[in-house]
């Protein structure tokens, strides 16, 4: 499984628009082949920061996700509306039997 994390810090005056864009992106992404989960959360310590957590079946599914026009459009939509981004962090993961 591939895990993806990242966060963005929205400007206070654009937060509602940024959140709406994030929720649209999440809903669209969840329908893509290989998407196990795709979530966005408001940081409880900084309400302007949005944190993404994604699970993908494999690297091919994630690469396809990044290439989808909707994903590219989402990233473009953030320009000028956010203060900073942590960047995307990508990890390989495997379940540990208990």
C-alpha cells in the first residue's frame, strides 16, 4: 500500500473556498481506481491548516491519480489562496500482523 500525507495552510479570507475545493478533490479522488481512502482534516491546533491522508493500492494507481486533470486543476486552484504547503510525502507501507 502507498500512503500519502501533506498539509496546506489556507489564508483566512480564502479558507471556505479552499476547504470546498479540498472536499471536491477528496470526493472525486475516492472514485478513482486503486484509491483505498482519501481524507482531508482540519488541524485542531491551527484551524487554517488542512491535513491530507491518503491510501492507494499501489504506486501505479497513485501515479494515475497525479496525472488526472482534476488533480492538476485542484493544485492550480490553490495558487494564491494558501500561505504554505508541507509538500506531498509518499510512503510504502505494509500491514503488521498482530
